[in-house]
């Protein structure tokens, strides 16, 4: 931080599933500037405060292709215009969403993905991930296309309130619900 300059990071309200903006496709970012960097910072702080494993810009009412993901190793990626360029395998597991609080359901995702996008400095990056981190990337990229996890359930019968799950499933579901 430079002298005389105050960098403000804002916690933003997270929109819930009934909000129509969550069903809209986010617009591509033409250039990474300070407003996009601030958006990445706000998304990160809001995600960590929730707490969550990822957050897309449209979840806070901003229709831009920007998201953040917190991986298995607690690394946080902020991506602009992310897209999946390679995928392999299948994993099926419980998933939840900060925009659908208290609910989880079984979703099939790719086991591994390579995501391409731009970082907060505008530099192109490629991130290879698997397991939970790959699931989180796919979940957030779905948000940017107006798709919610409930649209991808293996069966509507798998949708559950977190508190209704058996104790051993509850811990895994709470982790999954933070996406």
C-alpha cells in the first residue's frame, strides 16, 4: 500500500438462488484493470467470510466472467474469463452452493480439469486440478453460464438439507456446501 492511499476490500452480499441474475450468462471482460482487481479482492474476502470454496461474480450481482476458487491446498485463484480447455474422468459427490444455503445434492463432475484464464495482472494462466478443486472450478464456471448445481443433480432425490444427513455424511456435505 502506498502512502496516502487506502485500499478498501468489501464484503458483498451473496445472492440466493431465486435471484434472476444467477440465471444470466456473465459477459466477457475486455481488459483487466484496477476495477477487476478490486472485484477479485471483494470476491475473495466474501468467499472466505462465508466461508466457501469458490465464488463467481454474478453471485454478488456483477455480470462479468470473474471467479475465485479456494483449492484443496488452500491456494486461492482469481480468474478472469476462465474456461475449461481439457477434462478427464468422472467423479460423483455431494455439492452445495453459497447461493443455495443449507442444501446439498449429488453432482457428477469431471475428475480432472485444465482451466485457462487470466490472473489479476491480466497474464494468461493454465491451472490443472483434480478432485475437490476440479469440482469447485466446474461449479464456479457453471455460475458464469447461469447454471446452478441443482441443474446438474444426478437425481432430484439426492437433494438434501445439510442437517438431515447422517452424521458421517454431514462433515463431507458441509465441506461440499461451501462451494
